[in-house]
């Protein structure tokens, strides 16, 4: 039996419900980015796999697991005169103010996990600044021993750099860490790092999208304590 000493969470779609957080927010951001031109906003949405009228992301949207630079790369051809750096800065500033919807009540869950001696971390393909703003917004930043974004110096998922940095920082062998995420990028990274993998369904992926890469697929992170109890039995 492998003893679990740490849990590393993805952010969007894992700690926070993806659609409830980003669906309506994206519509407002694209409207602002297009200068109020609805036709342009629709085109910008299509470029990143977003249904502007329905306020929903498509399952293959690069926003789900992409970095700000990757998302900006899809938008830039429709924004002549805008530089990558300027667009990424604008995206990060707007994203930092997005109203986050917790996938489950985070404070009691994180307190429970920490009380069991588990080290807790966040590994996101968002930039670290907005990620910290989102965690601050719901009062849980201090619950995490490690927070890394795509610009924190460890690379981005599906590469294992962030995950291995967490394990090294916490003094844990990778096999004693669980990587929890809502996308294949998260679980590929977990497998590459040699960690256990837990899929959750608070993003856009279905169980069938994740089950070949996950040790288990749970409805949301609130089911992790019961999973750990069953795993230890």
C-alpha cells in the first residue's frame, strides 16, 4: 500500500467549478476585448473554443488546460496591432478579478486534509499572480504549502515540472503524491511525474475522457477524504 503524503491540485475545473466560474466571465471579457463589437466578440470566442451566445466553452477549448500564452496565440490573429505581451498582461489582469465558484466548500476540506498531515499544493497553467488572487479571494491561500503557475519557473502541464517541484519542496517521493485535476493535461503530467492520479468532473471532461489516465474519477474534490480512507483500508 502506498502512503499518501501530499496532494497537488489543479485550479480551474478542480478547486473551482470551471463553467460556473468562467462561462459568463468570458463573455464580458470578449465583449470588452472587441470594443463592444458583437461580431468580433463571436469570432474571438470561436478562436478559443467558446460559444459566445451560449456562454459555454467547448470540450476541446485551449482555455481549459492552456497557458495564457497559448490562449493569446489563438486570439492575436484577430487583434492586429496587439502584442503578445500586452494581450497576456490584459488577460491576466482581467482573470485575476474573475468571481470564483468553489467546486466544494474549500476551507473545511483543506482543513480536514491538512489535519491528516497531508502537504497541499496547487499546480496550474494559469499565471501565478491570478492564481494567488483567486485563492486569496476565497481565503484559502495560506492552506497551501506550494503554489505554482505556468510562469513560476517549473514549466507548464502536461510537463511534470510543477509536480516534481512540489514533491521536491515537500520532501516527498512522487509516488507518495496525488495529482488531482479535471483535464487530460493534469493526469498526463501526474503519470509523467510518477504520481497517483485523481480525475474530477467539475471541468468539462467526462469520466470517459479521463478514466484511462486516472486511478479514480470522482464527482468533485469533496470525495477525496472518502477515497483516501478506502485506499488506506
